[in-house]
C-alpha cells in the first residue's frame, strides 16, 4: 500500500528538508518502533524508545528553538501509525523540555536540552493538578522564596512520564498577582528531596502517568524558567507549539485505521463479493478518507502558520487539535465497525487504536475547551469597529 504521507508531503506547506525528515523517521519507525514497544512494561518501553530515538538523532527537533512545528507534526503523524508509545515518548520529550527551549537561561538549556535530544534524560511537563486541569489559572501548588531557593508544596496529577522522568518542569503559584498573573515555572530534578511519586495512574491505553507530591521540596532559585509571574504565558506558549502535534498524532492513528480498513475491504468477502463492493462500506470509507484529508489540512495549516513566524497560533492550533482528534475517534470507530467481531478482539490493531485515541480528546485541552478557545478567538477578531471604540 502506498505511503499515506506521500500525498500530504506534496502539498505546498513543506520544504525538501521536511520530506527528507519524514522519510528518515518513517524508515526508523518501520524498523524499530514496534519491536521496542511492550504494553506490558510501558516504563521500560518508553525509556528504550527515548534512548533509541536519541541515538538515531530523531529527538533533536523536539528541543530545537525555534521549533519547526511541521517537523514535529510529521514525526508524530508517522510514529503514531507505528506505535502509540513511540509517539508518546517523542512528544513528551518535546513538551517536557519545551519551556526550557522557549525561555530557559543559557545554563538551563546547556544542562538539560542536549541530554533530552540525546535520549539520556526523560522530560516531563507538570501542569495539571487535582483542581486545575483545563483551567490552568487555578493552579494551587505553592512556591515560596526562601533565601536562594524556592520551596514547593502541593500536588500534581495526570503527569505524563511521571515516575520515569529525570526532571519535571513544574508550574507553581508564586503570588505576583491573582489567577494567571501569579504563576512561575521551575525545573525540578526527579531526585530532589521532597518530591515523590505517590500514585501511578492506569489508563485504557497504557502510558507512564503519575500523581506527584511536593512536600517542602527545595529547588535553587536559579531553576526558575523565565521571569517570575510569567508561568501562565510560558505554559500557553508551550502548548501553542505542541497542541497542533496532538492533532498530528490523532491523524496518524486515523491513517492507520483507514489503512487497516482498506485491507479489510479488499480481503473480506461478504455475500459473494469483497466487502469494498458494498455501498454502505464504500460510504463509510469515503467519510473516513474525507476526515483524514481534512484533518491533515488543518494540522499542517496550523504548523505552517507557526513556522512562518506568527507569534501565536491559538485559533489555528485549537482548530487542528479539536477537528483531528474528534475526526480520528470517528474514523477509528468506523474501522472497528467494519472489522466486525475482530474489531473488538483484544490485541487487534483497530482495538488498540480505539483505546489509544480516546485520551487525545481530553489532554492538552479537552474538546469542549478548544471550542471555547476558538469561539473567543473568532469573536475577538470580529468585533465591529464601532464597538471597539
């Protein structure tokens, strides 16, 4: 079957370097991603994948500044087709190191980014708390300055790479102002006294996730990333880069589901003919193909817009994330339906994809939150001139 990315790469969003990278990572993923993945031991799998991708030089784009978002999306689009954990491992290296790449000091960048790129350190992005998921401004984890250090007290939860990370970028309340104006970001090494993993969280598609506790956890003030009180903006800037890539991962899952369905349509016979000859099957496949192409256009439009130098791509990234994840859920559900009993059999590809896709509609901003973000952006851009005075 033809490479599903080949047509996408012919679009004017891409340059020759993108096509070369896509070929490189596809070759690596085809040879290594599945063999390095074991859902029975996700911790070891993620570490193996990080090491292997680092050795292959594939993690460098995840920590580059400025980020080339088209390259990040191509990586996730490709890896997700081969292994959900490979996609996860790549993405978390980028997201966890993203604030350092965007706003870190020269010393912070030198200390952490080369190790992340080489696969020698696993990164994590610690934003979510029991009472603040989509509402980042509601963060409660407290950070108080004490001499040349900062004392962290509180909890984080649903932290990807929790329990296997070598360091966490932690967002905490430092009190420069109310709500979003009083947050700052800090790098916290995993072995820092006072930081502990209090619960590992099990989900339908296994990934390393944990609840973290900070009790009198002291980190040097030099570990603050960016200016005090600017943590909210830094978190949003980081998500602005990586939100489009969530859509790319969903796109990769959808491509895999469509490819499996096309094979099924050609090889499964019903009523004396291939299933693909049935009008209802054809209608479902048409809808799946339409959704995949439309999602790809939105994802790579957002990435291209960011790479052209737009300071923020909040609307474009939210549209890409919302449409691609919701569409992938529909495409994969159709794939399960067209596979019949095999579609719900544990261990089959489409059953695996069905579990993998569900979380993408929630993390890095649930679909409902993306609708609010998009509406606010569109409304703000359409204020009548008279009303703006």
